[in-house]
């Protein structure tokens, strides 16, 4: 029996990662101009930012139940075990749907081993957990131990990010409208993090460079053993700023291992162009 890692497209990992590490992903759905698209399959990240800049207002929906069922069934029919590393239940209904489908699969396949993990994470916070899971698989650990370690790692994942306009998150219901302070005209940038799977604004900072500096300061306050970690940075079609943040982190902490990728169409529909997000573990043992 093999153990298969499954995630969804909200993990914002590059396509080549899934191919190279035999990780299956379930696409979330994006609704744009009266058409439905599958994140990373029929619409790519840069497409969504182009449409947003041209005035489009994309919406998203959870992964199709049939796609979840087919993914789980294909694994258990092959006699393998499945660990699904899911997008935060506070931001999508995909986790709840997958739990119902897990029960249905077990009725049809009583011996099926399926573990579903609510990461309470988003974007490459979730992606780093998938990356960590792949490393655990390579250690040939038992199924239960791998699932437990993934759960623990998830609880210690830090998200620190800034968006150009909180209106995107408010319109999609990802932050409350009362939290969506707007400071674009004054060059005020909101800084947010994640608490129990929810997006929470924490500070308002004037100017992009000061925001990046503050992100590094928060990383120093919250992180442990940073130089030995893989650090993730995702961006809303702003690779230059992502690379600037990477350089600041390298200079401050000596980190060498990074994953940098564009935020996918599903998450990007809510975060918008110009988003910069930083992910690392606050667990000294990670």
C-alpha cells in the first residue's frame, strides 16, 4: 500500500511540483464573465489578474463534489491510502464537502484509509504543508504518524501578507466589510495574518517598502530556526516585490530555501493584483 497526498488548487503550488512529487490536486472553481473555469486547469493565475485589471469581478466556488469523489475513489480502488491537505474550512466549503464524501467512500469501500486535514491555512501556507508532507512520505513513516505530523505542522504555520485593496477580500466575504479600511489614495497598505483559519487585518502601514520591512520584523518575532526552514512567498503578479522580500529575508536570517510562486486564480480572485504573502513555521522543531 502506498500513501497518496492530495490537496486542492488553493495551495498555490506550481504545476511542476504536483507532477514531480506525484501529488494530486483538486481544482477550485472560478466564475468569470458568465463562464466557469477550473483553477490551474482551464484558467491560469496570470489570466485572472489580467481580467481584474480590465475591470472584471471574478467569483469562486468550492471544488466540485464529483472531482473530490473521483480523486478519493481512484486512490482507494488502487488499494492506496489518502491524506487530503485541505484549504481552510473558514475560507471555503471544500473541507466540509470532502468530509461528507469521505464518509460516502467508506460506505462503498469499508477498508479505505482517508485522512482529511483542515489546515486552517491558505495559499502557500497550505502549499508549505504539502511540501512538508512530501518530505515525510520520503521517510517511510506509518500513515497515522504522517497524518499527525502534518496536523502539527499546520497548527504552526504563519501567514503575513499585504494586499493593495482590502475591498477584494471584503466583497468575497473573506474579511468583514468593517475591517476593509481603504487607504490607497494615501499609499496606506494593510497588513494581515491568519487566526484559526480566518483572515485578520492587523496593521496599516504607509508605503510598500515599510510594509516589507514590517513583514520581516514580524517574521523575526514569530519564527524559529528560520535559516533551516523552507520559506514560501506568493504574489499577485508582482514577482519583483516578492524577490525584494526574499532578499530582505536572506540578508536578515540567512535563509537559503525558498518557494516563490504566483497566487492562483481561486485565491487571487479575492486577494487581487499586488498581493504579497509570506509563510513560515513558528515551531522551533519544524
